[in-house]
C-alpha cells in the first residue's frame, strides 16, 4: 500500500498538492525501481524516493511544463542523483564488506592472498543474493540488524512489531540463509 508522504499532505496550495500527489502515485514504482538499482536496503530506498519527491517539489514550476517523456527522464535523474548522494554520504560504495566480521576484515587486511579476498567477496555476494529472496519482513530485520547495527528493540520500534517478532524473523532469516548456502555448497 502506497502512503503519500506527510510533506505532500502539508502543501498549502491545493493545486500544487494535487499535482504532487498525482506525480507521486504515477511515478512511485518507477522511483522505487530506480532507487533499488543503486541501493538494496529498503529503508535507504524509501528515503531516496522521499528525498527525490521533495527535490521535485522544489522544482515544481520547472517540471510542470515538461512533456511526459522529459518528466520521466527528469524523475529518473533526480532519483539517481539522490541515490549517488546517499551512497557518498554513507560511504557505502563498498557496502558488501559490511557483512564481514571484524576478524575477517583483519585477516583480509593482513593477508596478501587475493584468492581469499575474491572468495570472501563471492560469499558475500551469494549472501546478498539469498537475502534478496527472503520475505520482505525477514529482509528488513536482517538488514536493520547487520547493515544498520540496530538491536531488537530499535528494530521493533522501526518496524512496529514486537521484539519477539524481531527475534523470530532474524532466526528464520538466518535459517533460510544457512539452508540456501548449504544447497549451493552441495551443487558446487
């Protein structure tokens, strides 16, 4: 279900508000897909979409005059630029290393064995791929726990669920990841 951002609901000019609601509802999926191309964290993606909509509103006089194809291109560019800005801000251009433990990072940092580094990256890529196959709830709790470093209480507050539900979803997600990795190992 799509929820119109609060700042759109607070636009004082009814004509501007209606136009922004139309833009948001019409282009929401395109903005999501564009942001997901650059970021795989659902919360970051939502933030990029909201930042982009705000940036579009700030240019409302300019973009109202655009033809539909030009407007679509402008929206895609706005989302892409917001995603790049977010990546720079969070310094996540190499975000796949977030999954490595401190020990693994020390080992890689002190080892000149390029094969081990490549193997670790391949394993991380595989874990990312598996995470993307989990249910939305499991993806959310795993990413909030391991990418954002939140504890059970913080995740529960963020997602509006109980701490027990957080623990259950983390447990299920870990089990699914483990099983998928075992299946991949058997195939190899």
